[in-house]
């Protein structure tokens, strides 16, 4: 089993930060800080560890935020001695952004400058959110300026920090109710030269679509007009969840609004008696029933049995088929039946559907048993 990410965020993190701060602020009591920071540390999850370190820093740096912040920013320039190859290497600066989020709301300009600098080391997508909640107009104005920033990290902060449903972060209810201010920020980023930014734009639109399906569909249709291949990818990525949910507006935006003139045949769900921890193969044929060429969006869904005995569908993407008149193509996929952090398996009867242009039709079923 893979090592949990929090294992990379052990006591060496506050120890490294202590050395870095001490290098620029000789009056910093590193020993007292570490005793404070490491108290209760092991019991905390990843993000709470970052906040815990930030609070310890606040107690051991000058109490005036305007004096403490420059020390913290200067310390970030110091060598830290941690392995740069760690997947969480940049999370070393999570406490720095957490410090700004929790203690800097009364110093807007200083804090915005700090986030501009810090996001180029570790994303400030979490720390910008309190400013959107408490200083919405001023923060939105600054973010609009940052859509033109030379740094792709700063431009990505604009789109990622305003996601209404950002993972690992509190939601932004104001933007869930009315995403108009967010859409205004995404507009100048939709053709950003960096895929890193465009992927974030797509994820933000995907978030918006969970609360406002029609807004997502309308935006997708508008952006697809004269779209470059890069923008088309952004829109398709933004629509991925809506397509999985079979939303008519999203499917129509991609040109799959009509029922497919195609039939499914030769279903093969193997093994019919599957074992938890094993794998499952799903395959079937799709035949164009017309004398005209046709493009069909093909997926399938497994109705996973949950702990309460109810079933919930999980959609698996397959492909878009370009079918010649009366042509048949075979599609299929192998899926894992091992437990994951996002899905736990339970024994029982599992239905499987084929999905053509967002419309499901029964394909078969399998029994899942404990191995």
C-alpha cells in the first residue's frame, strides 16, 4: 500500500521552517517554537498540520503582523534542506499561506502582495479564499489584474482560488449562488498559453456546473464558437462531470444532444461472478443503424452496491465513435474491483448499463463476492 501523503509532512517540516526563520531573524526562539509546533502534531491530518505550524509561528514571531510577515517571506528564500523530489515538496510553504489567511485580513495590501509571492512557491488557492469572503470587491479587482500576470502560477491562482467547490477548502457560498464574478475572471484565461492554467479554468467551470448546469452549458456553447483545439479541450474537460451525469445541455453543447441512432449488441461482462480485489471486463458492440455517418459518445455505468444495500451508478468514459453507415465497432474497458480511497466495494448484484449520447440502456450484470 502506498505511503499516506501526510507521512511526508512529519516533524522535519517545522524543523526546516525553524531553521529558515532563525536564519533571517536571530531573536526567533527556535526551540520554543518547535516545542509549540510539535505539541499534538502527530494527531493532525495534512492541512491541519499546516495551520497548526502557522499558529505556532504567530505566537513566536513579532505580534505586529506588519513586522512578522516580512520575516516569514524572507525566510521562504532560505535553503530548507528537504528533498525537492518529494511529491509534497512545495507544501513546506503551506504554513506561510495559512499564516496570511488567518492573521492578515486586517492588512489587505500586504497580504495580497504576500500571496502573489507565495503562490509562486506553493499555491495560495486556500489563503485567497478568506479575502474573497471578507474583501470580495477589492480581491476580485486584484484577481482581474492578475489574469494578465507574467507568472502562470499567479494566473492559475485566479482560477483555482475562486473555485466554488475547491477540494480541501471551504466552499464559497456567494459564488455558488451567483458565479457571474467568477465567470468574468475565467473569460480572459480561457485561452491561456499554459495548460496548467487552462486545466484550472476547466475545473472551475466544472464546479460551477454542479450548482448551475445551464450556466455551464451556455458558457460551453459560447466558448466553442471558433474555438482553438486548446480551448475545445478546456471546454470538454469542464463538461466531463455534466456529461457523466447525462445532462442534456452539456451533451448538446458537444453535439450529442440527439438520441443516437445506434444499437448495442454482443455484451460481455466477465467474469459474471467477480471477486472483490479482482477486476472486471466490460465490452459490447455499437452499430450505426442509419445509412449516414454518425458520431456517438459511448460510456458505460456500473451500479455499485453501497453499504446500505442501495446502488449508485459510476460512469466510466470510453470513447467517441465515428461510425460509417451501418458500421459496427467494439468498445470495452477493464476496471479494478479493489477498494480505493474514493470507492469501497460491497458484495451483491451489480447492474451495468451502456450509455450512448448520455442515454442509458441495460447491458447486463455481475455478482460481486468476497474473495
